[in-house]
C-alpha cells in the first residue's frame, strides 16, 4: 500500500467513526448548513461534526497546522474530499472565512493576523461577512466610496455597503474602504472589523424569495485600528481581486450536484414516475434533464480538474471566472428543471408538504448566482480579455 | 491522480503535436480530397506513425508496443483532430487493439498493426443512427459461421485488412445477449464493400455480407458472449472520438479567436466587440468543461473503473455539444469567408459532424447517462 492508500483507509475509518448520521443527510434548507460563529444556531449533530473536523484541522485541510489547518498535501486533501463525498458527509463548516478571507490572509496577512484570525476561522468561532458592493458600486466595484479617514493609529469609517450576505448574523466583516479619493483602484484599502463596533448597523433586504439573506450595512464613524488593515494602505484592490477569485471558485461550486443524492432526478421520478421501460414518463422533460446532467457531470470533472490545476500552480489566473460563469449558469438551469419537474406541488409557498416553499425559494435565490461575485457578463469580459487576450 | 497531463504525457504531446503539425496539417487532408484519393488516408503516414511507435500505443511493452493508456492515445487523437488528419489510428490503434488485447487474436493482428501494415475497420452500425441493436446474423456453418446482413458507416471498411464485426448468434436484434464479435480478414467471398465519401471527405464503407463463410477461430472471446468485447470496443472508440472532437473543437476555436484578432471592420479589430467577445468566452468555457470530461473518462478507463462507462458517455455527449458549438461559432464569426471552400474552418464543421455521429451522438449518450442514473 502506498502512503496515500494508508491515508485513505485511515481517513475512511475516522470519518465512519466521527461523522454523525444526521450529517450524512442531504442539505435541504438553509438551516442545514452549519455556519458556526459567536451566536451559532446549531442543528443536532452540527456542532459535534464541526468540532470533530476542526480538532484535526480538517475544516481547512490544506491550511498550515500553525493556523488551525490540517497541513494536508493536495493529494491528501483530494482523498479526504473523495472519502467525504463517498460517505455523503456534509461540509462541516460553511464559512466566508474559509472560502474567501482565509486565502487572502494566507497571502497578504501579517503573521500576527494569520495566527489570530485564521485559527478562529478554522474552528468556526467567528462568522465573517463581506463588505464589497455599494449602492453605486456594483459591477464597477472599484468606484466604491465608503471612506476611511486617517486618525493616527486608526481609521474612521463612514459609508454604506449593500448585498452584504448574512451581515445581520456575522461577527466580523472584511471590508473595502477608500483611503485615497484621487485615484480609483489605487485608493482602496482592505480592513477587518467587529460588527459589534459602535456605529455599525445592518438592515436586512427582503428578496423575491421572501428571505433576507442580504443586508444593507451602514458605517457611521466606526473606529478601526490600523493593525486590522490587511496589506498596505491603498493596496486593498490587490487583496480584493485575489479574494474575488476565491469567491468565484466558491460560487462555482453551486454548479455541482449536492453530495447526498440528486434532488432533481429524485424529484422528477417522484412527481412524474417512470414508464414501463424505466424511463421518466415525460420524454421531453427527461431529454432536458439528461442533457443538463451531461453538462453537470462534465462540470463535476471540470471542478476537480480546476482544483488539481490550481494546487499544482497550473491554472490560468482568470480561470475562476470561467468556473463562476459556468457553475452559476448551470445551477440556475438545475433549479429551473427542478421547478418544472415538481409542477404545482413546488409552487406552494407556505405549505408543510412544500416545506414552506423551500424549493421555490431556492429557485428564486439562484437567480442571484449569476449576479453576485461579478455578473456572468463581467466574467465573460474577463475571460475574453485575460484568457483569450481579445483586444479592448 | 490529478486531472491533467503529467510530465511524460506532456512530453508526448509536444512530440505528437510537432509530428502531426508537420506531416499531416489540414492541407494534407485537403490534398487527399482534391486528388479524390481512393484510400482516404496516406499509407506512408500510417507507416510513419508505426515508426514513431504510435500504432502500438495501447499494446503492451512485452508485445512490442508502448504499453500506454487511453490518456496517451487521446493526446495523439487530439492532435489528429486539431489537424483534421485522416488516419486509421482511432479504429486500429485504439478501438481494435482495445478489443483484441488479451485475446487469442492479439498474436495474429498486433504485429501488423505495430508495423503499420495493418488497418482495422469496425463493422458495428446497421442503420443511419448508432444503436445498441445487432441484427446481422452469424449462423453455424461447417466448422465456422456464415454471416448475413448489412453494416454501414464503416470507416476505412473498403481498405481494411482486419474487420471487427458485431453479429447475432442468438436472440433478436435488440437483445443484449446473443451477440458474437468476430475478427475477420479482408477479401472474403460474398462480402461487398462499397466505399462512400462522406461530407468531411473521409471514406466509410457500406458492407454487404451475403452468406460470408468464416472460420470458428474468428470469434473474439465466446460465442454469444460478444457484449463484453463489444463494450470494450465501444468504450475505447467513444473515448477516442471524444478526444478527437476536442482537437477539432479546439482547433476551430483557436482559428476563430485568431481571426477575431486580425479582421478589421468599422476601423477596429472585430475582437474588440463585446458581442463577439462574450460568444468566444462562452465557447472557451464549454471547451474547457469538455476537456475535463474527456480526461476523466480516459483516466477511469485506464483504471478499469466501474464508473468508466457513464464517464465515457458524458465525454462523448459533452465533446459533441461543445465542438458543435465551436464549429458553428467558427463559421459565423468568420463571416462570409467561413463559407468558402478555400478557408479551412468549414472542414472543421464537417469533421465535427461526422465525429459527433460516430459511436452514438449526444442524444444517444445523454440517454445512456439517464438510464444509468435510473430514469
């Protein structure tokens, strides 16, 4: 047996022993995802699973051990993911700290910042939100206006962010602020602060899904120590772009089928049934689903290939834009098909049988996938210019 | 195993890219077509493939081959696709070898394949669309069998030294059981091969078996047990065709993106127009996803994984869809010049159409993916 085979066998045994049965059930609603934080809302099994994984550093398997990670090699990380998928283990910790801020801190943070923030992220102690978009800075993000005035050892921040996911539930925010009004990209800094700081307030935005996962976030003379700035003053755009690559990578994951079963196929069979040949009894819908599943399956391989190339330093720096574009468009298609397969059952907005319109709400939620983190059109611009090198 | 080419595979890619680019670029195919060449490919080129070792890419080292796998075979096929090189590589070095490997037929046929003397053709399809059914019958006759029926879309079938034929020895056309696979030589009595030039200038034969007597030792594997070697053939053929499609789609995309950087209208390069940029970027995305599907299928096939079959169908369907998009966008973005015979982009469109049909089109494979998933 190779070392990797040994690692696989040990990993399988450990997961088998430590992953609670509830954590092997498919994710069905928002509440099924574990986010940790200072004010956690744990479902049964979530805390045990998160803590067990964190104790091995496996909430962030490829981060260094010193920062709470597992210190695993790319090959070992892949084995862990494969074994978790095979056992249908849920992700132990959903976290913008892991998927977005962490990578940026690993690259741009000071040793002190890494030791402090990364360790807490790995253990699920601090829940983060992202302060990027503003009312007048959407696709043109670098035109952001939230100001940070220099006040000696700290900044005083004033302004407004929008579309801040879960700002009302987050403990800390990573935030883009303007430290120089005379230039655009070159006048942005990247700061971290506690959402409990005086002067911070949030207001949920009611969306078409009936949920309010996004907020407006207001900053009114918020004091932020300069030690909480990541990277140099006015160099925040570099951090922002690097982080966006990771955000796009995370969002692209929405194109992947969920680890537990295939709700689209199961839902279609349940509603429509199979004919005497074992085919879905609606041939046109079956064809649409089958064609979609070819792409979804191929994108699953693309996701694996992308991660392999990324870890090996072989991925094009703009490749996350392709992943984000494809994954989100695919996810929108998946939910359109799920709604078509479920028919009027899924249109019920509040009933028990529809779990409070869960699928209809999820379907509506996916419409933001191709807007948030840079619209599909912005991603296509990036692919055209940076990968295909088409002229401006 | 990471889903990208390792160092050895990359080195092979460099070698084959240079070789095919130099000896069989698109103008080589154009010259064969213009000469109305009756063979459909260059035997000299096939001989050169053999000298480079490529014809034995899937044959074990002990038998004189390179002992490599489907990832490496795909590297060769992608360059064949990119250059639209007419070659018996897919039918012979990939599909036929995968079928005969480990059987009693290897000793008879592999030396000729290794030497570049033998060309194989696959007599599988019986109707205009690839299906799972086999209707051509093989009846017991003396010490052997007598074949009766028709096959079509048999690439190189008019010149092949080795024909692999799927026949029915029991049951009826749509049964999964009762199929027997045969390896038979050319020039048999009562076998008529009618070569037909296809849209892409390749030549495929219609074969008429009118009571063709063959020896019992032509059976590959067991009588009535042909499904297993046939599946080997189809998995290898489909994966290979996917790799070739990737080359065709990639070649067409490169030409098109190159054209966008060169053609000027309204006083500027047309590649600066966002309408065209977005179409090109979307095409790039589809081709990238298709590439991932192909290497996944190749790796699973090389690992003898039981999930290989679905991955192969995903690869074939995905490359057919992505490459079809690539050649359509290619002609459209080239504008009027894309409609001319003089310009190469149209050749890509024709080749893509032929490869998309080969061993089952995107719908056929989407159906297989659905069946495998239980709907």
